[in-house]
């Protein structure tokens, strides 16, 4: 069995029952979500043995997060329960002011996860590892998180694991281009597998998409694989200099949050388990499509059976019975 380890913040997500401006929402569903945790759970559901490093508050929401990870079978030995700082929370605003687009409002400053640091890493977390993954959100949370992410990469590389990194820029935390480059460049340079998208590349290198693409390829000096996520336009990949492209599946968009993480997780799980790049990109698109069509980041993440069902029915349309 392949083994993966992720590092990041996992928060309580308050997702309103209705679309529209947050100020008018009175009813919320409580979910849990966080980019790297979403990716790790996607991988676990597709048969990779996963562990997660983070900190949660020693509070009610921390308990919800721990039990969510454990119920998925994710190893939580590296999760710190912090008695001094709370679990992070964020609120979702769907389809306002831009229809079908989701905005988030964080209550995560000084959260337990933001206090995670290199002192919380143990050699045993990195034994027998095939893949370590982190995204651009985590090093932007605090200096200690940045140090923990950099040290994790060193430990993972020493243990022979591949490094997956998603630029995953959140303008709420990485406010300016200069700061985004300063924080993300070391990670882009060290990644073996890099995920990015048009918005992130524009934030880093400007609006000329050809120039931005060339610059990130140049910066990703260790990457064997670069996956370019294009949302409803599908995914592209550059692997050992060869280009691949896979169109997306057209589905109704309910909540686009978590789709990129699902895409990363499905690609990584499939690729690690020996599937071709084409198939791995196809499964990544399926995971993204299923995730945007439902609320919550984690609940929709498909296992192999769900991916197969989606592909069978999608190919055959109304000719295939589901019940
Ligand atoms: O990718 C979805 C995540 O962005 C969301 O769940 C919240 O992790 C999160 C973040 O930091 O924005």
C-alpha cells in the first residue's frame, strides 16, 4: 500500500443552507474542511494509507475535526491538541456577488494550527513514506507553519518520499504578489509534483498567461510533473516535457470549494498506484466534478467505486440505469 502524509490546517466550515450574502444567512450546516486535509482524505478514500499533521484546539470543534479524520481512517498521531489556542473556523458565502462562485471569511488568526511549528515534527512521521504534501496556504499562516512546512519537506526528501505542492494561493492570507513569491518560491522549487492554476499564476507572474506559465515552469526546477488546473476547462499536465490535456465534465455547480483539492488527491492517489497520467488526469476531473456539485469539501470526495459509476453513467448518459 502506498503511504502519504499531509500538513495543513483543518477547520470547521460554516456553510449556509442558502446562497447569497452572508449577512442575510441565519441557518448554517457545520462541515469540516481544509485544503491539504481534503486532498489527504481524497487519497485515503482511493486506497492510499494517509497520515495528517496539524494542530487543533482542545475544544469542541477540535474534537469534531479529530473524529472526522479518524472516521476516514487517516492516522492522527501527528495531530497536536493545543490547550492555549482555538480551532480555526471559516464561513462560506455561495453565489454572491458572483453567481456560482464561492467566497470564504476566515476566523483563523492565532488558531491552534497557526501555532504548529517544526518542534511538533518527529522523525517517525516520515518513515516509509511515498509522498508528502502541503500547499501554499500552510506556509502563509505563520512563520512557525512556514518553518514546519520547510522542515517537513527536508525530512520527507531524506526518507525518499516525493514532494507534492499546490500553490493554492488565498489572497486573504498571501495579500501581495511580492509576499506570495517570497513565501511560495522555495516550495515551488522543491516540488516533485506541482499543482497550480490560472489565478495563482496570474497572482505570481501577471496576467499574460503564456509568460506566467513559462515562469512557473522555470521556477519548478525539480518538478517531474506539473498539473495545471483550469476549473471548468479541465486539466493539463506537463510530464517530463510531454504535454497532456483532459477536458472536464459539465455538472451543475453548487459549491466549488474543495474541487481543486479533490482533483489533486485523485490524481496523486491514481498516479502513486501506478495508473497512467491520462487516467490519473481523468480521475482528477471526475473528483473535481463530483465535488463542485455538492456542498462541503469532504463529504463528496469519491472513492474508486463512485469514480467508476460516474464514468459509466457519464459515458452512456440516459442509456445507463442507476436504480
Ligand atoms: O480548497 C478549499 C479550501 O480553501 C477551504 O476548505 C478552506 O483550507 C481552506 C483555506 O485555507 O482556504
